């Protein structure tokens, strides 16, 4: 399993209108490793987990990059 039960639960309980939460749901569903996300988006693991759990929103400077990443996951699914 790529994600802990805690992260999966926190993501499921988080606000689905947040970009990071939506990205998290997709990454959990498709078992995208957090290390891959960090590498591809050039962010820390802590940032990814905060996005996934709705603790922080994706910064404006990263939104287009995260959106493109989201679409790339959908295209390979």
C-alpha cells in the first residue's frame, strides 16, 4: 500500500473542493508514490501530505503545474 490508513482517512474526510485533496484522492486511487509527486512537482513530502489532508492549499504559483500533473495521472490511468 502506497499510503497509510491515516492519510487515506484524512484525505477522505477533507474538503473535496480543494485542489490538493482532489490530487490526493487521485494519487491514492492510482497508487502514485509520494516520492514521484515530490520529484515531479519539486515539493517536499510534508507539502504533499498537507495538500492531501486539506491542511494547506496548493500555492497559486504551483496550481497550473499541479493541474497538469493531475491530468497526466488521468491520461495514464
